[in-house]
């Protein structure tokens, strides 16, 4: 099964833009109409159909042993103990290398090809956010009229290099309150600990621009509660210690592309570095490119545009530029927004509205 949303243009056309919001680990078809938002904000896409794929994990069955391994992993990371063995348990119990939860290069191409045949459309362009840039690289041999990438993942960068850069960016945050931890929080089964504060600092990079000022005010009035909420959002924690399945998609797809971490031990998860490192513990022992790692684009286009931000703490701009595939010649647009989720700059990347 492959779920997707094809939003056809009001103008009859077979020209279609693939829109990939990245992740991995997001339920792209849940909640708000994301394609409707794109169409309402960016009139340049009015004359095209828009196609959005759902990630496999949303409909994949999961057994109790995998759920237990995910809970065990979260508890190990939270306690900063037994992280390596808990990560290995996820790897074995949840079958992380089989393309069951996230896309592989082959399964992504197969899904696109199947929708194209079924719907009688042609892929004309690609708009990718974050990990969407990696998904673009899965479309080997595609010929596209244009490509727009917003805050793309630094393709080819080793995980440890990315962690170093993210730690440096996050260190510049000064919005978090000083808390004497641990602290109990009403309606939360576990107290807010230094682990939660470090996780919240990582999660803050994903908060949308419109909410940043609101969060800064909430830190003053509801500091522990907001820190707990941000921590839970990063780890997909719900209930007492359950973890949303989207984490499996993130781990599987990122591990298969980037490979494992070089180190055998992990820093304390009371630190940002420890949180970022522990998150990818299940990648340990993997060789880079297990499912066909990305070092170049075999995409034919004369119009590629990439938006980066100086303040992005999720995909640091200097790494994106350093590791961007050398065979691509994009037009670079730099913005200055804190939120990784921002689409500022996309309007400049899109081609003029067709008449």
C-alpha cells in the first residue's frame, strides 16, 4: 500500500510537482492540508498538480516486541545507560534495514512511478524541505524543469560532523530558563530533568517562526511544562513511555543513508551533544550507504535553487554548502530565520507563474 495526495490544478495539465516535506518520521497526510497551504502562499504553483507521498510507517503493522524495544530505547536514552544495547534491540526487533518504515531509493522511485502511471501525470518539478533533498537524490535519471530545496539535509556529511555543527548552533540559544532540575510537572508521568532540557533545546530548532516569540514568553511563565512538551515532541513520547512509530522511519532512512557513528560510547544525555548522539545509537555498526548512499545527483535540470539559513540549528548552512553534491550547480539563497520549518525564500526559488 502507498498512500498519497494528488492535488490537481484548476487548469487541466499533466505537469506535476513532487512536494516532499522531509522528515523522515512525519505523517505527511495527517492534519492540515499542506499542499493547500503551499498553493495558497505560492501562486507560482497554481498551474501545476502537486503530489505528496505518505511514508510507509504510517500504515506498517508493528508487533509488541518492536514497541517494547522502542520503549526500552527511550528509557535508556533518558537514563543515559545501556544506550548501545537498547539501540541494537531496536535494530533487530524492528527490522530497521528492510525499508519497512522509511523509503529506500528504490521504493521511493517505485512509488512515484506507480502514481505517475495510475494518474496519467508527468513529473515536472520538485520542491523538497530538509530530508526532501535526500529524497530528490533517490530519483536517479529524472529530468526536471526545476528543483527547489529548502533547508536541505547536508548530503554526504558524516553524522559526527553534523552533530558537531548542530551543537555549536544550539549553544547560541539564550531563550531557555534556568531551572533547578529535576522538577515534577502536572499531568506528566515523569519529572522534567536535564535530559528533557537538552532535548528541548534540540527541538526548539523545529518550532515555526510564528511561534518563536510565544515560546519565549511561555518559558518565563511555564518553563518546566514547555520544556517537557518540547522534549516529548522530539522523541515522539506519549503516555507513560510509549514512542511514536515515526522514530523508526527516521532511524531507518537516516541510518541507511549516512551509516553509523564512529564512537563506541555516548556522552551524557543531560547535554545537547549526548541527546543528538544517542538519537542515532541504532545506526552504530552500519557502513555508510547501506541502501545506496548519496554523494551526487543524477538529476537533469537547468534550474536548481537551494535556500539555507544562517541561524538554522538543524541543517547548518555551512555544512549544506560544503557537502552539496559537486556535480550540481544550484543557485543559492540565504535567509536569516531561526526555524528549520520556515519556507522563507521558496518564492524566490520557484519559476515565474505560468499563464
